[in-house]
C-alpha cells in the first residue's frame, strides 16, 4: 500500500500538477486537495472521533451531520487495532463498506447552505509505516450516473507518531470531465471545509484525550 507524501503540517491546498492517486481510481485525476497536521491524542481517540457519526456536530463545522444508510454486516467492520473501541458495535459507526451521506456546508458564513453526497467506505485498513501503526480510511462517491462525468475519492491516514500522538494526512482527488468545474465553483469552499474538518478533529480529539 502506497503512503501519502506531504509535509507534517500542511494547511489545505489544491494541486493540479500532480494529483494524488486513490485506491479505487488510481492515477489520472484532474486535481487534489490535501492537508496534514499532528494531533496530540492516541490513535484510538482520534479514530473514534472520526468513526462516531453521532458526534460530528460537536466538532465538524464542515460536515456537521452524517447519515449512515447501511452496513455490510451486523456490526461495523473495523481493523484489529480498533476492535475494542467503545463504539465498535454501534450501527452508527463507520466501518469498511458503510454507505453514508455527508451533509457539507458550502458557505462558512451561512450554515443553511448544505449539499448531500452519497459515499461508501471503499477501504479501511491497518498498515505500518517506519514501524508505526497506521490506519487508512477511504471513501468514494457512489452516484453511478454522475460518476460518468465526476468521481471523487478521499483518503485519510492516521499514523501513530511514537510520541503519544497521531500524524494525520488527508487528500481528496477529483476525476472526470466536470472535475475542473467543481474546482472553479467550489474550490475555495473546500479549502475552508478541509481546514475546518482538520482543525475540529484536532481540537476535539485533544480535549477528549485530556478528559
């Protein structure tokens, strides 16, 4: 499994020169948005924050609401390192194959302007980088009709940094003939949104870790 290569602290930015490959769609993307940070909380604490869809409103200004539409098994399918987290058996917990809808804010100044995107968790796996445990969480768009002209897949890596914290690396790559239009229309909103997601995740997880 290839790893994301980016600085350890990167505010959200867009690249059209070298879009990141994604697990499902591979190379050939039109553009990517990416970011990274260090979160001073345990791997389990950070992943629990991301996987627990009940609490997105508490930390995620970009996507404050998530619908879990279906699970592929009676309980969420999680990597081994997360098997004992408190939310492991809840139907509202994201796992491999979960079908979901993210309700995203398109205007940071107007919480009423939102869009819904249907997604599926396309990969959720444990890996090692430089002897450290990591988790890769990936979701992609599922609209088959729209997929003829626009596809997107988001990758989030969470790696134990060996100092009680987590290196968080994230990118989303857009494919298809409408990808450039999306960048022109929504690029600035996505830069704000990815920053709000990353900052909210960091702040909420660190406060939770200290409790």
